[in-house]
């Protein structure tokens, strides 16, 4: 349980992992966290977004937007 300190009440936070054997015979492992921000899986088989362009990061910084 995670207390957010607001009217939302406490949030259940769950961490865990699972694995399975893919059709090619490779064992695939996934770890995850589920919290007030949603379900967040990680694993070497999952795609990763490219980094944000420097120009966009600078524009957000100038606008006062936290990333």
C-alpha cells in the first residue's frame, strides 16, 4: 500500500516478474511494477523509445515543463 496523502486514498503497489518460453525456444523474462501510474513492464525483449531530441528537451525546459 502506498499512501498518496490525498482524497484518492491508498494505492496498491505490486511488483513481480514472469517468464515464458518463446516459439524460438528462448526464455523471455519480464519484470513489472503496477502503481498509481499504471503497469510498467521491463525486459530485454521489449522495445525502448528513442531519446527525445535535444531541441525538444530545451524547448520544454524554456517553457518550464518538467520531464
